[in-house]
């Protein structure tokens, strides 16, 4: 090789080295695009606005708007933990009867006014009005609220109440606008269609077609990293049914649809460029067995355990919710801090259920095809609503129990009648219903003896002194570890005695165009909580710098 050739080779090697370094640098700078400001998200929702006020919200749309517009002292994070929101910090003193909250210095109302202690006092005063019967009434009954300063409040409870901090998620209302308005007058205020809140979006337009919300400048939760949500606008467009909104999504008229039925989820999967999300919930479908003295068929615990063993819950979940959910062994989902791993469980086995009944002498003694014992036949009715998913669930349960020698008649009733008559009057043998619960796992309302009659929700009528004492003790401590220890006893007893049979926790089905980014999957205890991190959603992007 000549000297000239050697120089050419060296030059080529050097050139390749420079090109390689440049490629590496270029590759290191590449990546997914960054969120950018601007654009709108349009969601199709069922319903119309009535009161865009969280304390008197009457429709699901009202509640959706309230989630976007208002916020509370605290909120649940992605893991379901109660964290500070409008509060910068909070603390319990002593045994948990006294709670102190410090408000954020950067929290403001949509009209620019500061969030102050007066807003807390006014809102709690409304909740303590005898006419208020909403979900926060019990938590604040007898609670004294003191203003310790412009930005500090103290709650003094009449007794320790374990779930109290959950109640501080209640959205605040602005005292500087409503201080002279009593609860009785609240429903008549123009505020209810032009609300002023502290959330990431503010209402700018309400008409016969939609609610339009504009970004909140200076929104406290995104600072100091940025000053506002990525989206410029959120539009909630009204439709009669979620299926109608889904058709609009297919036409490109909306970007998302919430609260899909399982049948609609199948349609959503066929659409181009959409993502179908399943958000875990606390919504439990269960069968309550009426254990009152006149219902002799359920008196024997073995019968109740055999029923739980015979039901194919996986099949029920598939029929009722397209398989989108979690099988239930307890009244709380596996994601709950109160979930107990080692309670008695009843894996599906018709053979095992038959063996249990045989061993307890529940046999077909009179040859009519139905098991009986001491003159009591295993024949009863199962009442549920006339919704398609409930009917499908009920028919599966009827068939499962028929295979082990029980005769069950399925009774279907309109939803409102089940709530107002059947459940309240305890006029059923077995009741298949769904129950929605907030994030705190306290099962007091379903199993304490004081709740056995209307308006309580102890539908089965099951109660024991040890159960009552454990439930009461769990409410008298705010220490989560101590509460969990007490719930271990409660959940073990429920699992062993089977006053109710948990079936499944249904997912909340949510579909969005793939152009919408930023949604983070989290367990939700209420449909509007799907917006829990909407300040981070975006539809525009910028190249990575």
C-alpha cells in the first residue's frame, strides 16, 4: 500500500468515526414526543346539566363537571392513598379526634380570589344542615370547625372516626360568593350553571348541546413545573345513551366516551385508532342472603357455603361484564389496604358443593328433585333488577344451583323498584345487586346490627356481638394498621358465615381516540374520578429537545 493509499484509509476511518459519534448523539436525542399546550378534548356523556354544584349534583353530568371544576382539602392519588390537595399539609392530634389542615398559599378560585379558611367553614356548615342528606352528612355530624388563621382550620370530632379523612375529599364552595346563601337556597342560585371552583378547568359555556370548560391559568397542582393544564378546553357533549356517544366517536365527532356497557365495549374494539380502557372500581356485585328467622332455607351455614361453592363466578363475570373486572372473595377489592389474603374462599366446584350438602343430610328425601331436610326444601327466589347484565348473571346462578339440587326462581324487577321496595323492605329471599362504595373499606353499613332495618344497608340481617364490636372499634381508630387488624376478624367472619356472596368487581369501561394521551390507569371509586389527572392529558405534542 502506497503512502497515498494509507492517507486515504486513515481519512475514511476518521470520517466513519465522526459519523458514528454523530449518529449516537442523534439517536440519544430521539424519543417519544413531549406534551404540548393547546387543543381540546371532547367527550360524549349521557345526561344533561341540572346543578353544576358538587353538593347538590343531580345527574352524572353534574358530577363530571364538579370533578373538573372543584377540589377538596384532600384527594386520592393513583394508589388510592389520601393526600393533600387544597391543603398543603394535614395532621391528626392525640387519639385522632382533632385534625388540623393548612391551606396552600398558591390555591385560588377561578375568579382570582384566595382559598381561605372561610371556604372550609362555609362548606362544612352546608354539610351539617339537617336538610343535607348526601354522602358526607354522617362524617361531619357533630364536628366542630375552628378557624385558626387565614389558612388554617381545625376539626374537632365528637369521637374518633376512622374514615374521617376520606370525608375531607369533599369539594369546597367559595364563601366569598355564597356566604349568605343557606342550604335551602342553594338550588336556586345562578352559581349552579356558572360555577366558580378551584379545579383544573372552569365553565365558560352551558347550552342545550354541551358544557364547555376552559383551562385554569395558575392551577396549583401543576406548579411550579408549569402554569396550567396542557389542554385548552374540555367539552362535555350530551347524548341520550353511551351507545349514541359511541356512534359519534366512530364518526369522529367526539374524542372519548365513558361508562360503556359491556355490549358497547365489543363495538368499541372494532373502531379504528381508539383505545379501550378498563378502570378498576369498588363496584361490587353480590348476592345477599336473607338470614332473618322467617327464611329457614338459609339457616344452615353449610347451605350458604354450598351456594358460594356452586356459583361459577368467572362465568358470571364473563356474562355480565364481558369478563372485564375482578373476581371477588371479600367486600373490598385486592387493591384495598384492608384486603385479607387468607380468608375462607370458595373455588367453584359443583362436586364439592354436592358433597357438602350430602354430608349435612341435605338430600332429596321426598323424591321431588329438590334437596330437603327436616321439612325444609332448598327452594327459594333470587331477585335482581331487569338490566340485561343482571338477568344474565341471575340465570347463570339459577343454573349453577340447579345442578346441585336446589330450585331457584329468578325474579326481575325495575331498578327503582328494587331500591325503593325490595331492598328497603327486605322483601326477598336472595338479592343480587351491585353496590357502589367510596374508597374507605369500612363495611359498617352492610354488617352492623344497627343497619339491619331501613335506611340501613345490612340487607342480609346478619349480625353478631363480636362483629358489632370489631366494626365499632375500627371506626374508633384512625390508625390504618389497627383498623386492618380489626377488619381481618370482620372479613374472616363474613367469609366463614356467608351472609352474602361476593361475585365480582366490575371495571369502568372508557374509550378514547389514541390522539388523546396522558390518561393514567388508576382504581376509581366514582365514575367522575376518571378525570383524576386530566391536567396531564394532551392532544398536541412537540419534538423532544
